DNA sequence: CTGAAAGCGCTAACAG
DNA sequence: CTGTTAGCGCTTTCAG
C-alpha cells in the first residue's frame, strides 16, 4: 500500500505539504504542487479513508436509509437513490446504504462515526426514527414530511398540493364525483408520509370545490382491475380519477377506459407518478410528474449544505406540475 | 464522543482488554467480560469505524457497484441489492453504494481502503471493469458471467439454461416457431451478460429441437404492443413466446392473448422474471422465476467466504425452474 | 488471564 | 511558503 509518506519522499517534501496539496487548505508554490501531484499520480496514491476519518473527524460518507418495503413504488425509490448518490458525489460524499427499517441501524452507523450525516427515506407521519436522529451529533434530512419533524429538515414532493391540483383540474373539466385510486393498503395503513399528505390534499380540495371525493387503496398488478370494478360499481357516477400507484397504472387506466367506452362517458384520469411511467401507458392521460431524482438530489444538496456549515430551510417541497395530454373533457371513452 | 479508553476506565480494566472482549480474540474471565460489557452498554460505546479500519486494515464495508442504466429491470436490481445488503449485514459488513458505471469508482473506493471487497452488477460480456478489478488487492465477485472473468468468481441466475428450459417446454407443447421477446435494444446492444446468455440458450435449444427461433428486442411500456404486432405480422405462424422484459410483460401478454383470440390459436407464453411480477399479470401464464434476491445473497455470501479466507467456485449459477400455470396447450386464446 | 505500548496513515496545530 | 510533530481511537504484538 502506498502512503502519504511515500509520496512525500518521492516528491522530496514533507508529508504535511502533501496533505495540504490535497486539501488546498494552505498556499503551496506552483512548483511544489506540481511535483507533489506528479508523485501522487505516479504512485497511484489515494489516502486511506480510515486514517483520514480518524484524523479529520469526518468520513465523507452519508448514510442513506432506504427501506425496501412492500407496496412502495420501486421506480420512485430507485430514482431518488440515484439522485442522492449522484449529487452527493459531486460534493465528495459517498453513500452507505442502510436497508433495515429500524432506528438502530442509523444509530450504529452514526455512533461509530461511519457517516457524517444521515438521509432517511420512506418516512411515516409519526416516525420513531425521528427521535433517534435528534439524539445524534450528526445532521440529518428526511425525505418525507412527518407530523413532528422536530427540527430535522424535510425534503419532498408536495403531494398535498398535487392532490389539490388534480382535483382542481378534474373539477374544471366538469367532474363532480372523483376518486383517488391510491397506494396499496399497507402503505396507507402505516401512514407513509406521502400517502397521508396526498389524501389530505385530495379530500380538502374536493370539499373546497364542493364535489364528492373518495379514497381507495389499490394493490399493485392485475388485482387493480378488480378494485376499479368495485369502485365503479359502488358509485357509477364517478367520472374523475386520480391514480397514484405506478405498478397498477396500466391496469387501472385500461379498465377505466373500458368502463368509459361501455357507458360512452368522458372520463378524467390523472396519473401521479414519474413522467416516463405515465407515458408508457397506451392511452394518453394527464399526469402530474413525481420528480423522484430531483427529490433525491435536492435532499443530498441540502444535507451537504448543512455539512458545510450552511443554513437549511425546515421544509423544502417541490411543486407539482400538470402535464395535459387529453382534451378538456378528459379521456373520451367512446373514441379511445 | 465515547472512546474505548472511557470504557476501560469505567470498567477498571485496560484498553486492550476492552478490545479483546469485543473481538473475542483471546480468553477473558467471565467476571471481567461482564464488567466490560456493562460499561459498554452504559456508555453507549461503539468503536470508531475509521480508527478500527486503520488499525485492523479492514473496513468491514463492501462496495457494491449497481449501475442504474436505462432498460434494466428495476425490480430485479432492487431485489438483488436487497439480497446483498441483507446478507452482508449478517456477516457484519455494510454496503457502500456506487452507481457510476466506470472502473474509476471501483478504484477510488478500493485504493483508499474504503472497502474490503467489491461486488459488481450489470456486467457486460466483455467488461472493461474486469481488468481494474484484477489489479486490486481486494477480492471481488461479479454478478453476471462475462466472457473472460479472469479468475474473478461469478454469480448469476443461469439464463442460458433458462432459455433452454423455455424452449423445451414450448417444443413439448407442440410449438414449432417460437420467439424471444427480450430486453430493450440498448441492453442487448451493450451485450449485457444475462441478455447474451439468454439468447444463446434460447437459440441453441431451438436448433437442437429443430424448431424455428427468433429474437426481438422490446422496449418497456406500451410500445411493447407495437413490437408484438410487428413480430406477429412478420411471422403469423409463431405460436410460442418467451418474454424477458418485466416492464413490457403486461402489454406483451395482453397483446399476444388478443392475437391468439382473434385466430383461435393456442399460444405458449412463458415469462422470465421474478415470480411476483409474473403473477401480477391478468392471464395465467407459465413462468421461470428470476430469483433476484437469492442472486444477491449468494453473491454476498460468496464474497464473505472469500474475505474469511475461504475458497470460492469460479462460477455459481442458480438453476431455473418452470412454474406451470396453464394446460398442456398453453394459453388458449379463445377462452382467455 | 491481563496490561503496556507500538504503531496504523493522516490532519492540523505549531514553529519557522 | 514549508517542515515537525502531536494526536485521532483502535488493534495487536510483546511482557508478564
């Protein structure tokens, strides 16, 4: 293994000079710097991460807790993770991946100084991990917006505003009875932050617009078709739909379009998911993009700002935007 | 921060005794051990990872390169990662997540002693990263089976055998012209290991069975329907299909069933993907499970064996199994 | 069975 | 602008 001492010797300087060339923390003459850099390159030196973290009291690693639970939208998780990793690297941080759901994993990584900071995904409205995080010396950021974040900065897509936006669009199209075809029951039952907020935005906007709104958990896969049948059977006057379940989306839209055709009804369907997923559906439907990668990169940026001693907003919500792919009346069942 | 010295003082023993209690590397009297453990618990001590890695010359971290490229099956990636992380933890290893595709990321992590070993996913048949890996002092394992692994152990699902198995089933059902509806074109173009091997197994088995076999790249999402139409139009006598593209699967099966119905033909359809994906499709179809989580856990196990000084097989392939959900004739178009 | 002490490779004062 | 050196917290000889 090649050490900083090897580099120093080869370059004919002291080891502190090598260290300062690498960190840029003090002025070095051009000549010396060049010689050191040549030596580093020649020897293929990279500093020992452990030694560095011991001496500098920072590891340049961020812990990312990404629980891979049932019912979550795997594309969204994946894109968030990509955003985090990519953005963190631009700030010189690597990512330690924690997948166990419990707070002890966070504790272990933090207490052992393995990480300089923590990023926690898939937060629930009342999440037990928040207490653990506030007890730690390292800063942290949540992806989600729990009830009591307790001073921990939160980053997420504004699902509440997305719910409102969808209802406003559907109401403007003339729909008076609308339904939210949402996440699987497990996700709603554990009060996953985003699911809760979407429901809240959806229902309050319905109340405000004076229209009827109902919420229906929906399993992923083909079982979604059955749910659609049940929902439509229970209330045949439903004409507006907000679908927030990427794995169920193809089945839900296909079934809804079929129902619309049968009744010669113009349906309003809005998908809430990453744009590429919405576009992969055969029928053109309106959609609200979930900018998953941007959520991840924003969270990573915020955490790096914190690590650099900067200030962070308590809450940072990414604004929803509607992409219209259908006419004013929505998906016209008869012509689809 | 609480250090090993704090623990030693509190327990009234020397630092080395505390260290040996933790590592179990030498005999300690029950009395002493108890006192030390109480002190550790009371103080909430966890050893500094950097200090530990500096002194012990090992970090207890495995680097996992999981490139999140376009066209990959995101469920499969996710499940492999889950398997790796979970299994590695049971051996006391954490996972550093690398997502950049290039060899330099591997180099950086390894040269800096950030990781004790490397696990590389999404390997291509002739992958430039293999050279980088063989130059490193740390052991590594590939998930995939490239042409020249150059002594690096490989773990994967046996896609070649899966291709054979599918063809044998279709041939046994009486199908004489079969098609592989495969990964997106990008994946095939970069000669991703698994895609190459599947094609090889599929075509050679067709030759052996004396039946006609063709391979068709397939985009994810609804565009898959168009591909199916083209494939069927180009060869109306096709009756057997192997589908290896989870994101396209619902569209492909729906379209194939529709074609089958129109012609009152009995089609053979076999899906190659994780079982839960195959089951989420409305029509019951035969399937060959891709045991993604097991691929990950097997690879992690193998790497940990290597790290423990054990021997590893050069290649470890997980055997395919067919799950039959249709009758001998396959999906009966007319009754579906 | 336990202690003392020599590093592991690096950073960051301190000294010039 | 550069060098010397005291730790950072732990593991592991070497001694007893």
